[in-house]
C-alpha cells in the first residue's frame, strides 16, 4: 500500500516499477490462461493493464486489495479486447470461445489446462481461474468480474463439475 | 464443505501454477508509460487567492456586501427559488459527466 501511496502522491515511477515487478507474474499468468496460452496477446493485455492502472491509480479507493483491483482491470482489458475482436452487438459466447481459443504457445504441458478450460464458458473460465489458480475468495471474484456473488458461486460450481469430469477422464485424481 | 472436485481442482491447479519470469516485461511497461498531464490546479488556486486579496485591498468590502444584499432583496422571490433549484440539477450533470470516466475502483 505504501508503494501505491507513493505513486498517487508523488507520481513516483520507481515505486510503480516495483509494483509492476511484484504483480506481473500473477497478472500475466491469469491472462495467459484466459487467452489459452497466447503469450504475445496476453503480454500486450498485461502491459495495457498496468498502463491503465498507472493512469487511473487515483481512482483506487483502497476498499479492496490492490491485487483485486489489478485483476479487475486485467479482466476488463481482456473482455474489451474480446469485444473489439467480435463487435459489441453480436457477442455470442459459445462462438467466441471457439474462435478466440488461439493457438497454444505457452508450453506443451499446459495442454490439459487449456483443454479443460475450453470446456467452460468464458465467465466460468475466469471464475475457476481466479478461485483455484489465483486463490481469490468468492467475494473478491465478484468484485473482479463485477457480477453478483450468487452468479460467481454458480459459475464456479458449473465449471468445477465440467473440469472435474474431464480431469478424471484424463486420469487425474486416481 | 470441500468436495472431491474441489480437491481435484486445487491439486491440479497447484501443480500447474507457474511463476512467470519478468524477462524485461517491467521495463517494457515503464517505457510505455504515458506522461501524465502536469498538475496546474495550484496555479489557478494561487491566482484566485491573489485576486481575492487585491479585491479586498482595493474595494470597500462592506459597501459591496450591502449592495449585494440590497440587490438580492430587490429580486422577486420566485426568481431566487428558480436559481436555487438549478443548483441540484447542475450538480447532478457535473457528477454524471465525472462518472463517465473509466471507473475502475
């Protein structure tokens, strides 16, 4: 929080540098998983996320954790890029999932994650990733995705069932 | 209550949770940071304060205030009420314009 204050009050670039260093790994990991391993796209989105954070840091009210706020920007940035790709009006999530699942560049051993995530809807993917990969609470996920707590729980429940079934078929958990 | 799916997913994701090496990412972000607009609010504030001081020094403040009151008392009451009713409307419009900024918090 001290680093955030330094950026807000003194526009301290060194403090912001340290903030980027601290949070780049979880934010980039989250975006890599959302883009199904497209590292180029996810790095562009991550850069955009941090630039937006820098420009809007005064609107961070400190009600939630700084990381929660960053994840929210990252999620919005990802969703904005999806909307730009497909147009705002005819956003068909099922079609989008197929089209937006770009080729995997990240690493071969991540194939099972991406194969499992592809079974889920976009909002289920984000909720599952935030819950199990990024260890966020349901309440934090609700803030990040800007959806009601009940919807988060439903997304996680549905996503969990689909992924659990797939992973057992692939021999995990035996 | 933790279900089997919970345990399975926790174990699966914990095994596939890489730390991403920076590899110059932070540097790229720092190089792309746009310049923020310089803070000019203090200049406006300083000139306003200076203007007020000069006004107080040059003008008979008591006379000005009494003339303002005389003027206000001369205005029909419904004009004044109309003027006051504009305040919440203008405030609301200003707030709406402010809210249109990208609210991330």
